[in-house]
C-alpha cells in the first residue's frame, strides 16, 4: 500500500512514524510519504495562498503549487486522488476495503478557506470527509484515514485482532480485562477465568449486544437490515473493484426481503472474504431476457470485450428455476 499526503504542514504527520503504523512503515508493509506543497511553489517567497476573488474572510490555497505537487508525485495518475473536505463523502469503516483496493492513494490536505476549485476539478478524483464538522485543515482527517486503512494491510495487525473490533464487525466490542484479577476491589468477570472457551464466546457476544443496544442503537438497526450473499471469485472481484454495480438474482422469497437502503454482505465462497454494499435500487423483471435488455454490459459486470447474454444465467440457475421465479436486479453502491 502506497500513500502520499500533500500538505502545507508536514510536521503534523510525525505520529504516523510511531506505534503500529510506524512499525509497518519500517517493515516495508506500507509506504507513506508526506510531501510539502510549498516545495513546489514557483513564488520566490514560496507563498501558497492568496485572497479569494469576490471578497470574504481568510485565504485560499493557490492552484499552481498544488497542481505541480500532485503531478510530480503522481505523474501517471496511478493513485486514487482524494481531497479532504467537509463537502466530501463521509468516511466509514465500510469504505476501508474499497480504499485498499486502489493500491495507491494520494491525500490532498486543504487549509485556510480551502483550495482553488480549478485545481480540484483538474486533479482530484473525489472529496472525502470525517464527518459533519469543520477543522482547520485536512491534515487530521488524512492522518485518521491513513491510520485506519493501514491497519488492514496484510501483516500489519494479526487477522484475529481485526475480526472482533468495534464497528468493523457491525457491533461494539465486548469489554476487555487483564491482570491483576482484582483491582481496587473490582474483580474480572468469573467466566473469563473459567477456562471454558465456549462460555467465554457466549459472554462476549452477549456483552457486545448489550453495549451496542445501550450506546449505539443505530447500529442495531443497521445490523438488522443486512443481508448475506455468497459469490464465486469472479463476480466477487468485480463488485470489489467497483466495476460491477448490479447484482442479478432470482426474485425468490429471500430476495423479496431486500429493500433500498439495506446493506448486503457479499462473501467469497472459497476464502470467506467479505465486502459490503448498499442497495440503491431494485428492479424486478418477468424474465432474464427483459433484464438484459434494460441494463448495459458494464452495469451487469461484463468487461467491454465480453458478450452479455441472458443465457449466461444457465450457469447459475436451472431452466425450471428461471421459469418459476422472476429476475431481480439489485443496484449497489460501495
């Protein structure tokens, strides 16, 4: 994983050289480069801001240094270029695997009143936000997202440690305890020292549920509206890459429960790898021929050189199933 961070204040990123992320960088598992935008300014004083046209408070970052820095760091546009902005898509845990799939990411950190819109239009792929609040600059959000996604790079953190984390599993994590067994009169729950792993797992599951219902009831509702679908490697990779935005299925009783706004957890059959997507639309057709006439090849997950045909469904469903059930196209957004 390669991450470039463009900023006017590179010294703010010293924490990324510490702890788990710092060790991952030293071990070569991730590559993080912090680039000073001022180094690319053609102004003799290295100035990178100016007053906004039209008047108003504050200063705006000028386009030339930003444009030059981006194209020097990523001349072939291999990276996913992201501008940290309160106007952008809100970052969530569900987006981690999407960002990892790019392999290379470039974060642009704005400051003052922001960045000249022209250079954003020319160079940036998307804007991203940590939430509905405003900070003095994009450095802290860029650091937070970098920390979050680097933890999921292979070998940075043990897989079992990631599985039970708060939010990533859909619920809050259960309470944790360590030595001493008694601290200021407070004892560790007996079940955790019983040696009975089955009872420990049950206790942790129950505590996770209790905490989530108490502190984040919104997550409980989100978990209730999540469905699972198992896929072979090829269609799984298409959805993971973002190329495929429509999942085609039989409209049986199970699919009739899916609604717009629900989440779908796709599971790759052989590896059990998972990705999640939000349902954006549901269209039901009397047969697969009608469905294939409605959607173009890219939406259905076909590469440009491939032929799209309703007969392809014969690989997955019998003629009897296709006759018995209607066809449903589930629109997805990762």
